[in-house]
C-alpha cells in the first residue's frame, strides 16, 4: 500500500463516515477494556450503547448546543448529516441516523487530517457524555 496522504476535504461524507465509524469503534473498545470490562458479552453490550445512532446523534446535538465545534468541524457534521445514503437504518430514526453519519464523518475527517489532539479531545468528551447519561 502506498503512503499517500488522502485529502479529507475532497472525500464524500459517506466515505468519511465509513472510516470514522471504525475509528470510533476502536476508541470505545479501548475505553471499555481500560475500564476493566473483560467479559466479551459485557464488552459487546456496553459498546452498543456507545455506538448506537441515537447516542451518536445526542452527542452531536450536545456539541452543537455547547458550541464546542469549530466552524470547519460543524461544516463537516452538516455535510455528513445531509449526505445521501443508500442504506436505511434498522434500529434508528432517519434523523438520528443522519446526525450519527455527521458524527462519524467528523471523526473520519479529523483522523484523515491527522488532527490527533482534537480527535482525542472529542472522543474523550463523547465517551464521558455517554457514561454520564447511563447513570
């Protein structure tokens, strides 16, 4: 595989969401393992709460409400939210699914742009927010 820098700004939002989904999954899994979760069934049950479209949509709404996203980041979320997808959500409303796509697109964008500090900051915030909602 060639070491070629991908121009994230030029990618389709669905492609950004595709990689963002995988990146977020790794953050969630690492967090759960570090928090002492080792039973595979328990790991899966907890992970589902983090990666569900509804949870991702709620995080995006919170980020918008608290204005923590930069203008550029908010634009990436909007592009992702408005992207046309050929898939239909099975366990989420269309609105939640679209906001979740925006969430994942932003993660993919930050990852491909190698904005590691900002990505870590938003992932920490997202995970903390979900855990606070579980209580």
